[in-house]
C-alpha cells in the first residue's frame, strides 16, 4: 500500500483488480497481433524468424 500510495487495503485491492483487467486486455491484443503477424508464414525456411532459428 505504501509503495502504490493507497491509504487503505480496500483502495489497493480495487486498483489491483483494475490493473489485472488492463493487463489481460493488453495480453489479448498482443496475442491477436502475433497471430495476425504469423499468418501466411507457412513454408518459411527455418532460421528466418526475427530472433533467428524461430522460423516455422
């Protein structure tokens, strides 16, 4: 509570819940972007992924 500036446990829990919901939303959007970005990459040569060795 002290680190986040909340004066009561109730306030901290409310904001923690809202933060968790926002994290889930961000994760869902990023997942959709990754799925969209990997479509059409079938048949790609191994090792052509951005990180190297991550190609399909």
